[in-house]
């Protein structure tokens, strides 16, 4: 018999609920990644997503990302440098 998970439904590996982990739109992604939501930073997010593998996805045409996934990606980039 498998042990039941103690994480709440929709939580990621860190236990953060999906609603708190998810960022919807380039603005929140830019603020998370650069500390400021500006047009330049939003364009950087689109560039990183398109050309450098920033882990994002689209929901209804809106760019989205998960904090936990992006943090793991940054750690991988640091290890590769």
C-alpha cells in the first residue's frame, strides 16, 4: 500500500499551493525575475522564454510560469556556468 501524500492538492514539490506558485502574465514574471514590472523587463521575459529556455507556458494566450520551476531553472543555469 502506498503512503498518502501530505501535500495539499495542487501543491508542487515545495508544498506551495498551485495558486501561489503560478504567475500569470509577463508582468508578474518580470517582477519575480527582475524585481520590477516594466516594458523592458517584460520584453526580456519573452526573450528568455523564446530563446533561452525560460520554463514558461501559455494558458489562453497568456504567458505563465511557476515560481518553483523557474527557481530550479535558475539553479541549473548557475550549475552550468
